[in-house]
């Protein structure tokens, strides 16, 4: 015999002591686990005593036969894993496993929490008695439905008879009404036609006279309006032409100044670069001359030291050679001092020219700051995150409504991480020759986290911006604008910037023509 409504028993639920009471898994968690396995319980009710969770729970299934089938499958599943009722009461019971079975007569009459709960919430039935009870209920329901159907049919037949009688009466009334309406309409139509013909005759005559006077009035008003419009239009056009002429003259003057400034800047940068190039060549030549003089001085000094340490008597010829060498050495040293002075002057000049070139580069960056990145030469903000990968990742992870806001929040958060100088995910590698190189630390926890959570696109955007930040501003960790060649993906030269500026100026000049 089984307990009805069908019930299952779960035993050996793990418990732990918390605040002096035993606690264990909730009924909802056990119900979700059983539902995932396909047993479809209605609810799972943990049994509690004065010490807290007892380690037992009652599983309630539907009252119908599909509930019984789920209960049997539930019991078989645990028996296949050697976790049935017999296994629970055997000496081989394991502490870390759940045991379960379908509640039967012995459980119903047992003492303790399980028996008390089953007796309060169910009774005992055999499968055959349940089938007989269902059959009785079905027969009773069929009888009741048959009687109800017969009564409804009789009621329907009475309503059909009443409907037919009412329909016949309404049809007769409608025919009489249609005949009356038809006669009234014909008489009314005849009277309306007579009145309409008379009124139409009067109206046509009145309209003809009214139209004649209206035409004359409109013609006079139109002539007056045209005269006023011509007078006002002539005055407005005169003022407009004067204003446009003045604005065009100002615009032409401003554009001429802008073109001259642009051309002057480009020419100045070109001349400065050529001048710097010539100075660098001159500096290299002076450096070669200095090195040659130093070698000659070292050779003469060596020869002089050899003569001074030679053994034997010094004859007049030897003294003369030494004096000549000393004189030549003195001249070379004076020449070397002159070369060094010239070299220092050229170095100072080179630094000044380099500063001027850097200033020119900054001016170009300011000029191209608002130029679209689709242009050949423009300004790239080194260390700034690309927001597109964050938008793609947010659309994958969040709804369409939240995606834009979440992508902006994520991009802003990671930009703050990049500008945090305390975070330095780089490591230094030294090769066999002793040369050191700083590379990105791919094992950094933050980089691993962003790759796992948002994917390779966001990871690439973060590492690219991080490398740019480390190259251009490792100490300050803020975004630096740079003149950039977008076609080749590299830092643009000053020459390329000037050439692009000249090209834009020429195109603008052609469009004006």
C-alpha cells in the first residue's frame, strides 16, 4: 500500500550546526534538483524538530497517475544508484549520499517525524483501490454530464422554437416598415427636387452678379498688392545685395589671410627641416674631423713618448724631431679645441632647431585635432580605449536597452584602470647578450579577468591602449595626442604632416576657384 497523495521520502540530507541549530538544504533547492532530473515534484517539505533540520524531507507528487509514475521513477533512480530504502537501513550506508524511496504503509505507521507528517497529510491506498476509486469517479462524472447534456438539449430546443417565432414576427414588421419608408422617400424626394430647382435658379443669378463684383475687387487688390510687393522687394533686395557683398568681401579677406598663414607655416616647416638636415650633415663632418684629429694627437703623443724613453745619447737630429713633433702636437691640440668649440655650437643649434621642430609638430597636432580619422594624416590619442569592442561585448551580454549604458560604464571603468599608475602589468626579459626588454605580463589577474569575461576584442583594445600609455607616458599615465599615419598605422613624420597640410590647402584653393 502507498501513501496517497503520492509522496517520497529523502533521507540522509547533510546538515551543519549554525547558531545552535541544525541547518540543511532548503526544500526549493531539492525541488529544483529533482525537477531537473524529470521527476516533477509539486514541492519538497524538509522535516524539522526541536534541534532544527532533521535530515529528512517529504517529496509531494501530483494525485493523478502521472504523479504516481514520477514517484516510481524517483524511487527507481535512487535504487539504481544503491541509494534506496534498503541501502539506507543497511550497515553500508554512506554519510555523504542522499537516500530516497516512495512512502508506503510501514512509513505511514512509523513513529517519529516521518510517520506523523504522513498521517496528517495523507492516507493509505493500494493501486487497485485507487483505480477503482478513479473508475467510480469517472462513472459518476459521465452520468452527471449525460444528465446535464440532456437538460441543455431540451433548453436549446425551446430557445430555437422561440427564436423562430420571433424571427417570423420581425420579418413581417420589417416588410411593413420598408414599404412606409419607400413611400415617404418618394414624396420627400419629389418636394426636394422642386425646391432645389427653384433655389438653384436664384442662386445661379446671385452667384453670377457676386462673381462679377468679386473679380473686379480681386483684380484691384492684386494690382495694389503687386505694387507694394515690388516696392518692398526692391528695397529688401538692395539691402540684401549690399549685405552679401560686404560679407563676401570679409570672407574673402579672412580666407586669404588663413591661406597665407597656412602656406607660410608649411614653407617655414619645410625650410627649418632642410636647415636642420644641413646642420646635422655639417655636425657629422665635424665629428669625423674631431675623431681624425684625436687619432693624430694620440699617434703623435705615442711617438713622443717612445722618443723620450729611448736609451742612448740624444743627438741633435733626435732633438729636432722631438721638437717638431711637440710643435705639431700643440697645433693639433689647438685645432682640436677649435673643432670642439664649433661642435658645441652646432649641438646647441641642433637642439634649438629640434625644439623648433617639436613646436612645429605640436602646431600640426593642434591643426589636425578635429580632422576625421578617415583622413590620411591626423591625430591619434595614445592610451585612449576604443569603445567599439566594449559595445559589441555589451550587446552579447546585456539586453538592447541596457547595452549602450553598460558599454559606456565598462569603457570608462577600464580607462580609469589604465590611468592608475599603481597598476603596471609589465615584466622585464633579459636575453643571452644581456639586453633587457619590457613586455606585457599576460598572466596579470586583471588582464586574464577581462579576457575571460568580455572576450578577445576587449582584451586586445585594453592591451593596445596599455602599451601606448606605457610607451608615451608611463609616469603620468594620461592620454597623449600624437601625429599619426592612419594608412600605415604608425607615427607620422613631420614631412608627411606638412605635405598633407599643403595638399589640403591646394584642394581648398581649387574648390574656391
